[in-house]
């Protein structure tokens, strides 16, 4: 009677030096990734204590997105730099007023967009944010706006709402849209 092999029996692997090196490199990469995720997941105390809800990397990203999202709404070259700074400050104030859950999600989004490999692969922006061209930022925003993935569309919507709210809450934007400002409050005696 012939001996039947059992389909579930496995041969013991014979580890070679090459296999051990591959496993070691993969393990080291996983440890680096885990460390990065822990660092990106925690909000630095100095950022919150310094009066900013956004860390410097998030502020750089917002500053790169503002001219593309608010194209045509920002003042000319003379006031553009100051207007961009005001929008970044307004986004910072808006994020500071958010509950911890959404704030943490925004921190994760900005960490994802700032980290070079994910910025390149997910956003398609190959240069750092301060050097990113208007065309590459516009292509990134259009791709996320029209993405088939709801997570990317939601991230775009969050960025869009924060930036537009920060700009149109700014008194500098009101004359262009014909808004005279909030009505004065009369004190009742």
C-alpha cells in the first residue's frame, strides 16, 4: 500500500542567511513605521501650550493649500502674504475649538500629508509643501475632491471647509462679497 502524503503537513523551513536578513530588515522597517505612527498620533504639548492647535507642519500644509483653494478671492500680491497668514491663523483657531476626536483626525491627516512617502503616493505632491507648484497642489485637491474613496473626499471636504470658513470669517474678505459686517449690538437700558 503506497504511503499517502498528508496535505496539511509542512516541511520545516530551512532558514538561510538571506532569509534572516530579509526578516530582520522587514522587522526594522515595521519598528520604524510603528514609531512614526506613535509620534504622528500624539499631539505635542508644546504646540497646544504655545497657543497653536496646529503644529508647524500642518501650518505649512495649510499655507500651501490656501492660494489654490482661494484663487481669485485673495487680494493682489501686496496683501496676499498677509491674507494667507490670516487664513492659517483662522484655521488654527477653528481647529482649537474642535472636540478631541476630530482634532486628532485632523492631526493624523496633516501627519499623513507631511510625511514624504505618503505625500507622494497619496497626494501626488512630489516636492515639499513650501516648494510645491500650484499645479501639483491643484491636481492633488481635485483628485481628492473627485476620489471614489469616501475617506479622501471627506478629507478634502474638511480642508475646504476649514480654509473657506477661516477666509470668509476674516473682515478682509467681506468687501469683495458685499458684506458690511455683523450688525451692531444695541445696549438695552
